[in-house]
């Protein structure tokens, strides 16, 4: 029998109760995390805007138990849901461990990452990997990272409910039992903030060459950076390029009427 328990204690509780908002968000985020785990288990990955089909809801749906006192403990169970709980734990535990490390994590800025990708493209030139090669041989690590993040971000929103200053001193503990029971994941407000910071980190992946037709080029203004709408000629899908600065706009502008142009791009992960 697969189970999860979410234990709230401290100022977020009143007489062994929590607000309807906290109650509903707890179950909603846990169920969505389990839905993502189901998609990962059955399809091998979670893609953008992925949704369960009508006949799949029953396979991932957990049954809520009566709340228990002790602060307040919210439980749910499902026969046959062990694999889903295992996947949730596998996604959450590494980020929890990183967030629990002492000291403040200094993530490299997007600007510094972009400069490193520019230098890579300057060095490699025409030998830079082409987008078509990524289509032919997808990188499993990219799909895995996106799939796991789709699970973890739901847990981040759940534990984030104890981060407001007015709830200082609150604790939320997540207990998961899949094919085996796992060690409790206990979040203080500070740890929940660090966990959320880890989940929201963005990384600029390695640059590659993309063949496009430029549909629209916007120089931006003092409130927004330049952007370009381009048609990916490999997938025939229109995408938005977020340009770092006016320099990128000026480099693209001479080619905005060309039917085809190869550009260096780096996806945000």
C-alpha cells in the first residue's frame, strides 16, 4: 500500500486544524506531483503541457484519510501506487539534500552562463552541434531533468506555504512510503525557502546551431529585452528567442528577410 503523510505544526495550525486554503493546496499539489510521476512512469518523460487522459486518472488517484492530530497530519493511500511514490521521492530527495546543506548556495548568473556559451560557439564555429543531431539522438538527461522538476515544483509550492514571516516557526514534514518507507523530509521556513530557490534555478544549456526563418524582430524598450519570433525549420514550430541585449538584435537584423539562416542558440533549462 502506497502512502503519503503531510504533517503541519507550529503557527500554520490552529487547534489541530489548518485553513481550507492550506488543506486544499496540500492535496492538490501532492496529487499533481503523483500525476507527473504517473506520466513519467508510463511515458518515460513528462513533456510541456502534459495532461492525463480521462482513463488514466483512476490509476494515479490517491484516497484521502481522515486528518490526524499532532499539529495536523494529512494522509492519503493507494493500493498499487508504490512506484509513483518512489518516483516522487527520487525527484525530491536530491533537491532537499542540496537545500539542507550549510551555507548559502551561489548559483552562477544567467549572464555569466550566456557568456560561457558565447565563448563555446566562438571556439567551435561551424563545428558546433546542430539541432538536427539532438533530434536524432536526444539527451536523456534533459528529459529527466524536466520530468523531475515537474514533480519537484509541486512539492516546492506545498512546502512554500510555511515561508511567510507571519508563519515563522512552522514546520511541514513529508513522509512517503512506496515500495519501502523513506526517511522523513522535514522543512522549516528557511529550508523551504532554500528548497524553492533550488527548484527555481535556471541553467543555460550548451549552445547549438538552429536553422530558422525570422518572423518578427523586436528591439524591446527600457522595460523589456529584445525578442525574436522564429520558425524552427526542423520542427516547423514557431518559438520565441529571448535576446540578451541590443547586440543580439543588431546581429540578427541583417538576416530578418532571409528565408533561412543558421543561428547559435542556447536553451534555458
